[in-house]
C-alpha cells in the first residue's frame, strides 16, 4: 500500500515538473519578437531580408536559422543563404549617427551624455563595420564621412559644440543621401531632445525619400536630466518614424541610461540575420511584393513589403547592347519622316511650285470684267 502511494506521488511530481516546463517554454515563445528591419533588393531578383529577433526587454535572442520561413505574396521561398545572428559570418554594418546639437542640448550636460553614448557605440564596432557622424541645429552638418576608423570617429564626436534651432528632418534626409552609395545593412540612429522647428522636410518626406535604400531609422529621445520630463519631445513623430522604417524608438532620461541604450541598439543591429532568397517574379514591374517572416518553432510572425522598382518594360536576360540597338532603331523611325522631307526638298528645290488659280466671283457668274470667261462657258480651275 505504501509503495502504491509513493508511486502515485512520484507520477504527480513528474506531471507537475512537465507542466511547469511547458509553461516556461510557452512564456519563452511568447516573449520572442521578430521584425523585418531592411529589404535589400539591389541585386533583384535576389533579395536579402534583415531580420531581428529580440525579447520583450529589447535584447537579441538567438534563433535557429533553419526555423526562419519567408513567404513572398503567400508563396514559401527557398532560402539560399542565411548569415549573422551570432552564428556563422557576421554581416557588416554601416551606421550614420545623427546627433542634435541645438541650443537646448547645452543644458544639464546633455551634449556630454550624447558624446559618451556615441563613443560607446563606436567602441563596440566589429571588423568590417563602419559609421559616419552628422549633426543638426538650424542646418545639417556632415561632420565625419563614413569610415571604419574608430579614432577618427571618436575625435569627431569629441569636437561637437551646440548651436541654434532644430532641423532634424532635414538632417535625416541628408543622412539618407549620404548612405545611398553603400550596400548591405544600413541604419541611422538619431538623438534629439526637442521638437523640430526649422526643417523644410517633414516626417512623411523622410520616410518617402528612403526609397530603394531600404535603411532603418532608430530614434532616441533624450529628456531633461533634472526633471525626467518628456514634454519637450515629439514622441508621436519619433515613434512613427521608427515604426515606418523598421527601427526602434527609445527614451533616455540621463547619461547612464542613454549610453546603455546605444550599446543595446548596437547589439541588436549586430545580431540580425541576413536571409537571402530569389524572387520567382523576376521582372522589375513596379508592383509591391508582400513579405511574411515566421519563426516556425515559436509561431511568431511579422509582415512587410518591398517594391522591385522598374519604369521601362523589362525583358528577361536583355543585354544593355540590345537595349541600345532597340532604342537607336526607335529614334531612327521617329525622325525618318523629317529626314525624307528634308531630302525631298533639297532634290526638288529648282522646280517651281504648283499653284491653283481660282477664277474671281464675277467670272464665275459670267459677268463682265478683265479675265472673265466667255458667256455660256463654265468656269474652270486652272493649275499653273
């Protein structure tokens, strides 16, 4: 009898342990978040997605690349390459650090905090990573062109001083332009402590002008260290900007949290997965393609889209030489009537032009006068 109760107790204990384990696994699954941070279609129809997997605290989470499923327009894609995520070859990263140097950044050592955070980000750059530095007050300034030289970046950051009003949106448009020529994973991290009050651009134009560059913008709001107030920040636009471009919005109230935030953003970017596939719709037809990325083992899904571009009709495997020949032929056909007319005019230039002489009204009516036709005769059209 005692042995029976011991067996029952052990069975119940085992079931309890398994139940707790299942609950823990379920919590871990629901805690995982996945985002598409960038779509690189510069080598279309080959497409590379950059995918971020994080927990609720914003820290990167390792996933098995084999569990990442990509669908384009509802069709499962065959993955041809998967890199990054702390497994295999790291994906190089190009970052543009954009820092507010408006007059308000001079208060409560906010510019000093921004410098320390930017330098902490630079110090964790890996081999192959590179970064540039832009600032803004009433104007945007390209302080340090993109480089892998961390000493040059640190020196440029140390030299920052405050200025006047805030033109954040103009600075972001300039940052996008300066990153257009770079390939691979590209990101902008912008720090501001106030409202944009001087830009010619707005939040929508910043998003629209990203275009095929496909980069992400993460926004960081820096509050007043003495009051931890966010009243001076346009958080709605900062969040909108980050969400629309695949980035993150974060808020820091002091120097310590700002530095930790920049380092976390760096870890997230460095832990992304680069997943490559070949689109079955290989023509640049200008039609949006819907994308779905799922982590099949935890049931987490996210969606996005991209546009392959394309204005002129595209022919498969058409070479540039063939395109040039077709274009030249069309131009010849366009100007051929004009050339024929010119040649005809030169050849027949000595001949008098034919004229049609119409009889006057009196002659036509059989009346009197010079040049009138004889009575009873019908008027005639005379060609000379």
